[in-house]
């Protein structure tokens, strides 16, 4: 079982942070550090043709390998907490955040899922199950429990409204009480029925690393050379990632997956995340709370 050391995580309060342990800044043969110059925020804007203050994405194919991708925009829409990247930069002159990432080849699984053979579906699903297992094995030390962003900040999940207090929470119980509270906040106390769903949220849940937005549009796949099988080339959009109860990944995958979707309803998702009984119970509660907040 892996244990994340918080002191090793990037400090997103810094104006600029380079992820020097990434392969981009290391030689391929022995991992020795190398210097690479990345374009400045102004160079990114000039190359993109996007006015300052607007959101955008720019691919720089001239960099080694598939190239460099830079995502930029207002801090309310481009959060540095998602910067599992090469560099994160907060540029006050442009009132924007800039996130520098390796460009990944492939198509989204959403684009190709219906065209894949059953064998390809099974192969991709098994690869995703392996990735999910490794991700969920990364746990916080029991001496510093909390639920929030990677850097002990508020949760970034869009399940919660931007104007709501979003932690960080000191325990699963505190997190669950908040999930319950925001679902009932509209209703006067005298109109609230006995809550049958709160007991389904396990206050003893493990806290583990969670992507929190695992839909088909965030999974990239690429066919192997010579027309071989499809394989997972990357998982993108870590904007909501953080430390959550172990059932949260399954709940989010089910909520964002449309009803009637084969991925969700034909058992493929279950083969990836292997939900336990307590995760299925928790999803019943989270889905009910989510629906109660919708108009």
C-alpha cells in the first residue's frame, strides 16, 4: 500500500511551480535532470491568438515527443490544483492561470467506444481496472486524515457549488454530514422527513486518491501499431481530483454517466471499479442527495 507524503506535493500558492520529477525534465536513459525552456505566458497567448483574459488550449508540437500542451484561463475556470503537469504558473498581469502539460496522443474513449470490438472493450476495461486499482491504493497517512484537494485545500468537485464551504474536511463523518446538509438546505426544518440515506454513507470509509470525473470523455485510447488492440494512452482533466472516501470514484462515475449508456449500465464500469456493497449503498445515498438538489 502506498502512502502519499504531503510535503512532496506542489505548493499551488506559489506564483510558479516546475514539476522537475516529471519525465519531461529527465533524460530517458538514466533519469538525470535536464534543462528545458518552456514558453512564457505571453508567448502562449501570442501563439494562440487569444486575447488576454480568455480561456484557451495551445499545442506546441515542436517539443520532443508528441509535444507540449498549455491550458490557460481565469483562475475560476483553470485551477492550479489540477496541475499534474510540467509547470503551473499564476500570471497576475493576464489574470490567468497557465498549466503546462505533455501532449497525449489518442482519441477519447467516448469517440470510439461503440466502434470497438468486444475484445478491445474488454482489454481497455482491464487496463482501466489496473489503473483504478493503483490510484485507489494511494492513501493518506492515518495521522493526517482529511478530505479535500491534493494539497489539503477545499474539495474541487463540482458536486458542490462554488459558493459553498468545501472543506477541507477532517473526517468522512464531517464530509458526509455536509453532503447531507447541502441536499436539505432548501427545505425548512419542519418539512424535512427522516433521512433514510445518511446511514448509507460509511463514516469508516478509507480516504484515497480519486480522479472524481472518470467519464469516457476523459479517457484517451490509442490503437497499437500494425492494427493491434486499443490501449489506454492517458487519463485527462484532473481538475476535481483529490482525497475522497473510497466510494466517491464510483459514485461520480455513475452520476456523470447518462442513463441507458452501455458503459454505465451494461456492467463495464463495474468491471473497472469493482464496487463493494458499501459503495453501492453509498451511491444510492449520493444519487438521492444529488437529485434532491436538482430543479
